[in-house]
C-alpha cells in the first residue's frame, strides 16, 4: 500500500521547509509512521546537526531523516537523506516500507547524499561527512582547475544564466506541487474506494431484502397448505359443476326432511282425535233419536 503524506501534510511540509531554509536554526527533521499504518508523521526536529540526529534513530522503527550540513570543500549547505530501517523491524514491515523510499525521496527533494542505514555504524557522522565531501569534491576540483584554461583572445563580458538556488522557491515549484498533486490523487482514490464500498453495501442489503421476501413467501405458502390441505383452495359457489347441488342447498333440504316439532305432532294428534270423536258420535245420536221417537 502506498505511503500517505496527506494526513499530516502541513506539519511534514513545515518541518521540511525549516531544514532547507539556510537561515533557520533547525538543521534536521525526522519522520516515521503512525503505529503500523502508512501515515507519515514528524518524529522530531533539532538544531544539533548529525550528532544529535543519529541519537534519535530507533532500532525498532522505519524512519526517514533529512539533515542540513556544511560542505567541507566549499562551505555551502548540503542536504543528507537517511533511509533508516532498524534491525528490530520485522521482515514483512521492511518489505512493505521498501516501496516507500522513492516516494519519500520525491517529497524530501534536494538531497545531495542518500544513505540507506540499518545499524549505528552506517550513520556515523564522520562517515557521512566523508561522503558529502566526496560527492562535492569532483565538482569542486573541476571548477578550481578550470580557471587554468583561459582563452588568449579578446575578453568580453559574458552573460551568465546561473541563478542561485532558493530553497523555499524550489520547494514551491517542485516539492510542494508534487506533494499536493500526490495528496489530491490519494484523496481521489480514497473517495472512489469509499464509493465502491458503499455500492457493494447497498447491493448486499438489497440481496438480503430479496432473500427475506422469498423466505416469507415460502412460509406463507406452507401455512396455507397446512390449513387447507393439498387439494387446494375451496371453489366458490359459482364455480361448482352444473347439476351438483351446493352445500347450502343440501343442508336446506336435509333440514326440511327432519322430523316435525313435538308441538306440531301434538296438534296433529288433537285434530285427528277430534275428527275421530265427531265421526263416532254421529251414528249414536241418530239411533237414540230414532228410539226416542219409537218409544
């Protein structure tokens, strides 16, 4: 994963500017990671040069040091970049941070000497200053000896295109633009990643909702089958086959064929008895009348 310089961007930039500013008393800055993340933070700054800086290097961390020193040959300010990987760092972390060296070099621009160090003997101040002297020695000798080769022809003022390098201006032109361009790119990638994760989460929720609806429909169907049996839902009265009486009609007919009420039976018996008594009493009365007349 790429190193992140945007989280603590203003503090990182300020520490770097203080070191490259020639009149600034701060001559070194130390950078490291926040925990096990890839976010770079300022680990410290100081005014004591290489001697003070190397005392701050931690054998259990990966760190990046940027220091301003004075060239032994010319007396001009030179800058040293130290990529420090302590001996106590595990191999996995070493491999991950190895890919960050080029990014940090692009951020900490202007280094004349770069040192990859793992132990204290790699960062001895005397050894570092020897490398600084060797790095500038060839150019220094060339400029010193070039004055021996003079043209014997007419001399005339020659315009020079040389301009003294201004550290702060250089940072604004190169370092700052590169830094913020990278920070913006990382921020854009972060937004795209968040958008992708949000879309995946939405799709997952939609899929869970569909699954719940299908399960609920299956449960409703099962309950319906248990309540009405496997024959399916009952047919409506208007869907029955012709010629087959409906259930209500059959029930009505069966009700009509039931035995009459006891009171109705009693009334029927009374009517039958009264009819019988009337029919039986009529012949007697006629014989009594005829006998009376005869007598």
